[in-house]
């Protein structure tokens, strides 16, 4: 675990002015382009004149200024080639990464005439991208461009190229790709200049994993998530839970309908859709029943957690036990647990499937209680936790619920039991990353709530304690022990800032996200593999930020190719 914390996150800067500034805007443009290409069906290779015409049409549809033409051109060209690239075996593809993805301060790789030889030190995203691409069968080259690329294509060993680069480089390369009719997908860096640049990392994973055998790769995950969310209105819940004819039912239904991210039922639906091969746009029936059961379990755990943790607010309002008292809150939580098991037991499927789902739910319930118990036991004794101990608590508290959701969706779809092992690895990594993200988002060095004894397991605090010295370490120790005398003696926020703890935690989160994606290589179902990889991007929906060298802009380009 401590190796995961070794990589510092890189400083971000806004995208350059000819690239849409937000991820939401870029995703919207990509959706418009995909619909346009699906409708107009342009055929590659496109000439520059054809590409300009298509880009002008897209910019009008998107109501975007001409300044986004070059960026749009790259995305249009990608979509023209996407289906062809997806049909080419992984072992016939080349992944071309720029050297500026490396962290020059910590990189242990070597540069030769062909590019960077990665030493797998883990200091940048190159290690994970190269490792997973090679496991799929790719040839990987870390260089802005090289004669070896041409020789690989001419030899027939490479039939498609996935490339990451600056817009300025992609503009230089396009005529060569077009003239050679080489299928490719290019992911633009969000800034030229190769200094503290960034990339939409989920777009890189999408391109690497493109596979025509994945029947779900065109599935709109946002629409699917909205559909799942629509199942949790009081009107949708009543047919399954019955009318809210007493206080307990009313409180339970209201609690289920409250705001929430619904990731767990969404995961179950994704697993079901991928395994079942069900292309129906309006899933429901027993799948809806299982998804609601999963949310019953989750919402019950939140009620109980809030009591155990002494939390006063959730969803920007009073928690159940604060508003109605602990006895009523406990009873509503227990009722939701019972409803979850009832919904599984009454699902319209075979007895064997119902029994398997009940077993998985019960085992997951047990595991979550053990994870919560580990944290409660620590709360009684106090004292510092190591980074490894915090991650173990994160995994035990969060990961089982993700695994249960995936397994229930798979079981309902008739999936094989051997998926459970991959689901566990995926969920362990996803759960750790999810909790680290919450830790980063919620951690406030100026509001520790020490007087209420509410310091919880925190990766940031654990990493700071492991790295601090003398007075700083002593102050963090008092904080771990919920001793209010730590206030006013040492600026703990300054300690965390000096040690770059937030950036270390961000790097750890990225590492666990990559581990979740990497675990999917073992899956044989391309639809399940592709969909669960996209789910990681959907949950975190962020960009990867990296420090860069100045290879291209420093003049390492000769005769149309960069070194």
C-alpha cells in the first residue's frame, strides 16, 4: 500500500482554449459526434477536405465556435475508424504513448533511440497503461513517434494504432495516417506544451479496450443510470413494498427515495445486461426487484452507520436517528433489511437462483458487519492506524456491497459462479478507490470534531502520521486518539500540505482504479469486461493529470516525425 502512496499527483491546469474546458462539455461533444457518424456513415480514410466538412457540420450541431475545429477533427476521425479498430485483434494493435506521460522527477526508465523503456517504477500512469495493454496483447511504444512505428505497420505486425498526444502533434501525423489508410484512435492531451498537461484517462482506457465482440460498448450508461434512478420514486416503490400505510413503511419508502448515487443497484444492472446480452432499453421486472433489494440493504446500512458514527446530517438534512430517535431509526433499518431479503426470495426466477442470491446477500451482509466491527473496535481503543490498516477497513466496509451487487446481477442473468473471484478483486480495488475519494473530498483539516470523538479511519491522516516527525507526529497521534489538546499546538493542515498528503492519496486512488480495471483482464465475456471498465470511469468521471517533458515543443521533430 505504501508504494501506492509514493506517486505524487501532478498539478492541473485548465485545458487550452481550443479544447472544451469541462469534462461534461467534452463528453457532450463526443456524444454528438457519435450520433453524427452513426447517421452520416462517413468512410475512412477521410481527406482533409472531407474532415473539414464533417467538422463544420458537427460544430453547428453542437453550437460550438470554430476554435474547437482541430479537437473536433480528431474525435470525428476516431469515430470513423472506431468500428474497424474494434474488429482488429489486440495482438495486431500498437499503443503509442508520449514520453511526456512520465514523471521526470521520479521516472526510473531509460530513453533510447526508440523511446522510453519503462522500468515499472509506478511513478506515472505509463506503468499501468503499458502493463494492461500488453496483457491484452498490444505492442506498446512510449515515444512521440518513431521510424519503428512505420516498420511495424509495413511488416504487417500492426494493423491499428491507439495514440495519445498533443493536438499539435496529431495535426502533424494526420496526413501520414490518412495516406497509409491506417485505422487509429487518437486521444488528445488537453494542453500542448508538454508541461503539467492532462488527459481524459477514461478515454484512453476506452480506446485500448475497444472490442467489436462487446455488445454493450454503445450502451449509454448515463441513460441506464437515470432509468435505475427512476425505480426509487415512491410511486415506483409502492407496487413492490406495498402502500405506506404505517409509520415504519412510510419512513422506509421515504428513505429509499431520498437522494443517493445508486451505484450498487446500477452495478447489478450492468452485470445483468452484459451477461444476459439484453439490449432492451427499458429493463425492469425481476431485475428491478433485485436492484431495489440491493438499495434496501445499502440504505439500511446507512441508517445504522449514522447511529454508530454519531452523524447528524445526511443528504443535507437530519439523519434518521436525529429526527426520529434511535429506536425508530434502528427499526426502520431492520425493516429495510427484511424487505431486501423478501424481495430476493420472491423474485420471479427459479428456486436455485433465488437460493444463490439469498446466500450471496447473507454472506455480504456478514462481511460488511465484520468490516464495520473492525472500525468500531478501533474507535473504542483509538491510536494511530497505518495506511495498510486504513485500506483494509475501507475494503471490508465498502467492497462487499459492490461484490454483492455484481454477483446478484450475474446470478439473475445466469452467469457462471467463477465470476465471483474476479468480482471480488474488482470490488476490493473499486471499494478502496471509492473510500479514498470520499476521504479526500470530506477531510477538513480545520474541522476535526475532536471534541465529539469523531476522528475516523483516514488514509490522509495515516500517511501523515507515517511521514511526520517530532512535534507534528505527536500532534497527529493526539488527533488519532481524539484528544482535543492537539488543537492550537501544531498546524496539522500545514503538516499535511508540506508532506503533500492529499496528492499522495490521489495517487493511491488512481492506483486502485487501475487495479480494478486490471482485474477485468481475466474475464472471458467481452461485454462484461468492457462495461465494468466503463463503470469505473462513470463512478469517478475525472481526468488524469501528469507532468510532462518538452519533447515535441523543444524541437525533437524532424521531417514530420517526432523522436
